[in-house]
C-alpha cells in the first residue's frame, strides 16, 4: 500500500487528511469509496469521522456503483491553468445524485458527452480519467436502453 | 429546535458606521490600512478615543493587530469570527450584552485577493500574501463560491424561469448605486447589457457576481444606554441570527427549499418585532444574483421561484429599481454587485446610515426599520433586524 506521504504527494491539489485518505487511496484503484456507517448503513459525503444519522464512529469507506442522476450542472468558461487539464471550454462540472441514497451526491466532470446533452436529470455512470498521472473520477452518460 | 428567546432585543446598538469607500482596482494600500482608516473614522464620528474601546471584533486584520495599530489601551474582549459580516455583528452583540466589553469596535476589510480576482496577482504584495497552494487547483468541484453557480442551474431547472430573473437583481442594484458616491460601479445597466455580459461559469456571467474591491467598513457596537450618550443617533439591534442545516456542503444541501436561509428566517422572524410588512428597507444579500432571489422568496414576499415575477410587479420605472408597494427598496446602496463585495458589511453600514437619517441622496424618507439577510445558503446564511432608537 502506498505510504501516507506518497498519497499526499499524488493528490497535491486536494486537502488530504486522515478522514479522507481512504477515499483518495480508492481513487488509485479506480474505486469511488464513499463513507458508510457500519452500524446503520447510512452513507455520507464528504468524508467525516462520525455518522450524522446515528453518531456511530464506525465508518467504512465503501465502493459505490457509480450510477446516478445529474442534479446540478455548471460550465466553466475560464479556469486557472492546470497541468494535464483539458482546457476545452466550456468545461462541464456536474453534481450527481448517487443511486445508493437520496441526497448523496458526488461532483466531477463529464466525459464523452456533448455539452448540450449535459443537463439536469440525465442518467450517468462513473468513469475515470487521467490528469497528469492523477486518476480523476468523472461521469459519462449512461447508455440508453435499446 | 429553534429558540425564540431574544433577551438582547433593543439592548445593544450600533452607535456609528463608517466606510473608506470601495475601489474596484488594485490600490497601492494594504488591507490593514483600509480597516484602520474606517475604524478611526467611526471612532471620531462617535466621539470615542483609545481609552473608550474595550472590545475588538473584525474579519481582517486580526484583532490584536488592530488594537496595537490604534493604541487601544485596555481591551477585555476580542475575536476574529469567519465572514460574512453578521458573524462579527452577532459576536460583538453577544459580548456587549454579556458584559465582556462595553464598547466594541467592529470592522471588515474588503480586499482584492487572488481567490476573488485573478487580477490581484499582478500586485506582487497581494501575490505574496496569498497562501501558496500545494498543487494545481481542482476544476472538478462546486466547493466555495462556485456552489452558487451550481444551485443557479437548479433554480432555472426547478422553477422553469430564465436568466432574466437573475438580471433583475443586477439592474436593481446598479440603478440604486447611482446615488451612492462610495459605490464601485455606478453606470446603469439594461437587460441587454446583462444578457450579453461575459459568461464566467454558466449559468452565471460577470454581472451575476459581486465586484472585488479594496476598502473597509467599521462600526461601534455598544449598549443602547451608552449609545444614547454618544454623538450619533443609535440604531438598535432588534434580533440577530445565523443559520445552518445538517447537510451544509455546497453539493450536499437538501435543496433550494431547505438550506441555511430557511433556518435564519424561522429564527429571525420569531425573534423580531416586525417582518416584511413593517420593514422600511430590505437588504437581500447579493454576492451572486440567485442568492438574492432566494432571500426574497424565503422572507415571504412570494413563493419559491417567484422572485423574478415579484420584482417585475413591484418595479418602479422612474428609478428602474424595485420599490415594494411603491415604497420599500432592495439594497438601496447598490449591494455587493454594484457597491462592491463587502461580505455584508456594506449592507449593514447602509442600514445603519439609513436609520440614522445619514444616507444622503438615497435617504429613504422616514426609514425606521431594516431587514437584512446577509450571506448565502451553506454555512453562511445570516439575518439581522434593526430599528431606530
Ligand atoms: Zn449510522
């Protein structure tokens, strides 16, 4: 397993802590780990050391299916330069309501979709992109059933 | 469980308010310099000297720096709560009420820094002042101010309205700023100007976002009794509150109908002696246009998604701004969008001046009550009601 120091170095653009380290370790394996309560099963995000539903401190970062529905969407028309960043503007950022639990959301970019198709209510699934060596969770439109 | 208990009601007062003016450019002065100028100004207006101030509460700079700079002889209470500015007002009000201090100097230094305008990096002192990021910025987020852009998309989606509703806030503010000599932007704008403004993060454009400025506001908060002995008319704090919900991260709040604003409204309304029917002026915070629309709806002027229609119904063609029932203005100083991004200190300063009768060309005739709702949705929604003494 990658050391704590190396993990922090791999994710220099993020504020890593002991509470979210497992989530970022998961990213290295292309696993989206979201905190889940071992007592009552309720999910929460961002990572935190206690369950907001039952106050248990027994929290298990757990992989989610990665499927969900676009809840919020913005398009960046400008952004500071980032190594390995696809600077094609407007750049979509979506907040996806994950299927695991109502109100449980994760924010990332969209890949493989025309911006006109990135709208609130569309179904999406998790994918991964590489940004200058950093695995970044992103979303794709879910295949439409035939 | 929201308490309706309000023992501070009308026992603590603003004795004065002062500003340096707000400038939408990198001036060759420090943030501390502006804050100190505003503090000296308000203390002189109130007739107070360095021996009279025993409380210090600001955003930037740190209280100890302010005390030393002004040579305040004996300070028994000080704090630097997080912005927006009602955090400072609430802390100082509580401290005065509890007797931790009697005369609190309360201030906010607004300053153009790289987090609110990249142009700040052209000033080597500002660039040096910025905390050095350990890695490249992350674009895949709605954390921080971007959260309002994200919920703006939801506002359009849920309520089936257009960006023109956002534009009404921008136009109202700019029209009002025309009579405010300290405002950063005073040229009137049209809906065409709004709709053709440069897009920054869809759905919000340049005119949806407040203007980064250099400048400062300062206030004296003291007991109502002491304020009556000072030089200016006191403005009494009727009620003050902050508000948060259990899920307050930018992308995790329950939704537009349940975030910090609803908590603020329930508490403030229960604690105050008046509400919208009795308010002579309303200050919906406008760091981003959709925040103001939400406040207009949440205080009860209209239902969810109806703020745009409400503003159109109460639009005064003569001033090209809102006058509710032909009378009550929204953000008569121009708000953060036109006066400058003050984290609410500009709204508070304008309210105090209006209720003191010191608002110059934009004085609202006979104004005796003001309802202020600074801050946004997440961990920064706030409320304040003020009455003339
Ligand atoms: Zn639990």
